[in-house]
C-alpha cells in the first residue's frame, strides 16, 4: 500500500500532462567513532524525503523536498518546480522504465538493526572500544587503537507514470579498526568490513586482529628494491587496480567517449578473467531487488573469459545506446539517478598463493589519481612482501606503476581464495608488473 503522502502527490501529478517518477525514502543512521581506545563521538541521524523527476517535451526536470509529510501547497510547489526545470533545462529525457518482474533479494534487511535502541547500539560501540583497550593493555603503550561502528536502515520506493510501483527496505552495519605501532619506527594497519545484519558483530575480534596483523607487518616493512616481473596482487590490491578498469564499463563513460571501449565483443583482458556486476547476491552489501528507477536488479556479465560482454547501465543511457537497462541506477531522494556498480564479482581460479615466489602486493592506495581511459597508474604500496625461498619479507613505500589494460591482459593465474571487500568479491591475481 502506498503511503498517504505519495498518494497525495500522485493526485497532483495526474492533473498535469507530463510523465513523472517519484522516489522516496526514510531511514536512520547511527555512527560511533573510537579514538585511542575511547568512544569519542556518537550520533544518530534521521532522514527522509521525496525526489521527483518530470519528463516534458524531451527534457527532464528534477526537484526534491526533505521530509515526507507536507501540505498540499508544498507538494504543488514541488511539482511546479520540477516542471519549470524541465522546461528551461537541457537534460534530455529518454522516458521512464515500464513494469518488469522483480525478484526479491534475500537477507538485505535485518529488523534488529531498525529496532535497536540507541542505548544498545552505544553499548556495542563501547564494547568495541573496550576490547581495543584490553588489547593495548596486553601489548603495551607503543600501540594505539582506533575504529568506528555504524548501522542504519532505509525504506524506499519508486513509482512512475508508466505503472512502476515498488517498495523495499534494507539495513547496513559496518565496523573498522585502525592500529598504529610506534617505537623507534612506526607502522599502521586498517581493516574494515560491512554487512547487512547484526550478525557481523560476531567478527569484531577478527577485524581487530586483522588490523593488528597488518600493523605488525607494516612496522617491520622497509622500502623494497626495484623489481620488474611476476607479481601477485592480493585481493585488496587487485580490487584497487580493477576499479580503474571498471570505470571504462560505465555506460555514461562509454556514451560520452570517456571509455576505452565502445561495444561488446572485444578481447579486453586475459582469457582467465571473468567479471560480473551482480545485485542479486543474497545478503550482499551492494544488493537490491530493483534500482533507483525501478528496473530489476540482475547479474550482468561484464567480462567473460577475457571478452567484453557488456556495460553497467541505467534506463537513460541504455535507451541512448540501444541497450536494456542493467538495473544500475543508484540515487537517494536528493539526487537524480546515476550509474553505479552493485556487487562486483570476479570468478576465482585454482591458483594457491603459497606457490608464489616474487613480489606480493597486498595493499595500495592512490587509484583515484589514475587515468581510467589511458589506464596508466602509479600506486603507493602500503604493504607488500618480497618472497624468497618461502620467506615473506614485508615491504612498503614503493610505487606499483603500469597500465591497467596491460596488467590485466598479462594475467597468468587467478587465486582460488576469494575475499569479500565490502560489495566486491575478489580473488588474488598473478600478473606481470613493475615496482619502483
């Protein structure tokens, strides 16, 4: 059943000779910040609002209001504003989606997160800080622990003049830990994870231990020697490199000529790689049943055995390019839809990391400085290892340089251990590269 405030807005829109789309949401977020083993900041925010797109004479106008319960005058003004923006704007209008069958994705909503009182959420954050304090007491004053905990829920819906009428609710929960070890030298390690339910809370100790392990390796790491040859990209480093490549698979970038690619069918990476965008993963952090325009979520092949199979698309760019939407419109009530990825899934291989000798790159940063179209990158190695005779010697501070298209084309093996990093499911990768 539609909320009263939406029915009221629909009655106003039906008087106008326009096409329209309503997106509304209401929810709550809570976040807690831990500094030096102490819970320093806690806040809870409520949000709600209505976004309205109007299609008129080949142009589209967008406007929004915060909050859900409004007078008729406010809703009338919302409609007038969106119509005016459509008349004076220059954003082309390609229509709105028509109803399609939508399969509900499971395990993306945990009522415990919506119902948890602020006091109980605060106690979880306090407990998280207390286990950091216990770990510091165990290890000594050279260690400093920080972190965060957050959770929230959202109810949202899409309705348009073509008959789309969809509603869903989802939840999120995340934890992170940051550890610094400082004596004569220093090292640091960060690890965070996100979930759809409070069951993620059970991993609080392992999150702390993973951050601590990375800090220990970082503390012992030194600048490595320059190296060129076979490298093993651990899942985190592989995802950083892959994110540069993925920008070329956004439909808007393809349409505007900002992508390396123009159409499917081309061999773009090694034939051992297959990559998907999949919003239907049960419990996936990036999962949803329908996107911000009401198109069904789906598993979209992007690259199969090295061959480019498709792009991620919303309804607008799918229409402009002659494709069907892949259900990748992301938004909130304050924004018009934009193209985004849901869960990025890379198929695992059969390679075992234990077999590798050479340079392992564990974590990098700086991928935002890369040029996705040219593919050139220069990433700082936050942590890596030089493996000699089975011994792993930690390194850091080097630069991993190269070209993403060459690195992915030279891929020789895909790891069999796949790691979930937020909404991405990524194995390790053996390829050729240069570390300076």
